[in-house]
C-alpha cells in the first residue's frame, strides 16, 4: 500500500514590512517543495541580509513571485573535504604555471552574475537569476556583502562564481564557464581562500551530483545554523586572492583522488 503524500501546508505571504516566519515552518519531506518557507516580500539588501543570517535564501523563476527557502538537510562544502580529482589537479597545475592565467576577486562582479544568468543548465527551465535578482545582488556587492571569484586567461574572463558573505559565513550562489574547468578553477580558488582565512564551510544550498563529486555533503539544518551563527560574528576577511593561497591545495602532492 502506497503511503499517502502529505498535503502542502499554507504558504505565508510576506509584505515588504513583514518578518520571516520561523524556519521550523518550512515545508518538509512529503510536500511538493521541501524547504519552501514563504513567498513575497522584496529583494532589498536589508531583506537579503536578514534572510542569509537566518539560513534562508531566495530561489524563483521569472514567472513566479519571490520564493524563500530553508532546506533541511543543507548542502555544504567544507574546504577541508574538497576533492581534488586527477583531471582538475592537472588543469590547476597548468593554469597556475601558464603566464596570463590568474584569479581575480570582485574585478567584474556584474559580468559574472550576468554570465551565470545566461548560462545554460540541462534539466532547468529558464533561469532563476532574474534581472531583479541581478540588481539586488549587485547592490549587495556594492555594500561589500557579495563577491565574485573570476578565472581570467590572457585578459579575458572565462569563468567564475559569485557568493554572499557575512563575516566568515560564505553562501555560494552560482557558477559559469566559457572554457573547460573554468568554474571549477574558480571554486578551487574559493576553497583556497576559505582555507587561508579559516572559513569552515561554504553553503551550497541544495544537493547536486556535481557538488557531491567535489566533496560537498548535506548536513542537518540545525548544524548548519549553528555554524553560520558563529561565523557571521567574525570580522570579514579581505576579499583578495593571493597566489600563495594555491599552496592550500598541496598541488605538488603525488596523492590524487
């Protein structure tokens, strides 16, 4: 006998002045959208920072209202668990040793998020990075809370990612590539940056095979919230990539995953 599917609970609608409901009210397993917490509100910098501090993130399509999520479990990448596969290690060694190849942080944030928005992803209908989202995260960037990690080759940006940061809490958002492994190189640089600055985890929000292959793993939401609550109270590191950070990956090691 098949187990009956849980009915979807009512979804709170937020006006611009409303606070988020408790994350305990997020839809659970057995509903149509596990982790869905609320709809509506706005994408002001104040609202976004409040959301990230509480472990909440926005995710919606062009034809939907603003949707807010708090998934349980939560997908994270702990820098100490990053898996450096053989092919990626070779790409990184070549990148580091080749003149004209470099990592830049916050050199062209707007171009990064626009490139993420236009990047094609199999199995997805449209893009969740709407023009409204681009403007909202660019405002966060101008306030020092959103950053881009960029892969550059011969003066051209060929890949990158962007994230939100509050103190030592880092929330990954999206990546793009124009050449093979460019986004993975940017992610590797973010991992090195995190290790060098004693950042314990990078939020990845939702589980994917790609992130799992790189060492990402789900943790209980309660554990995630405890981690970011402590991390966001620490002073923000200087968002600058130093070539010495590559040493965090021990690229000269003979041990390959």
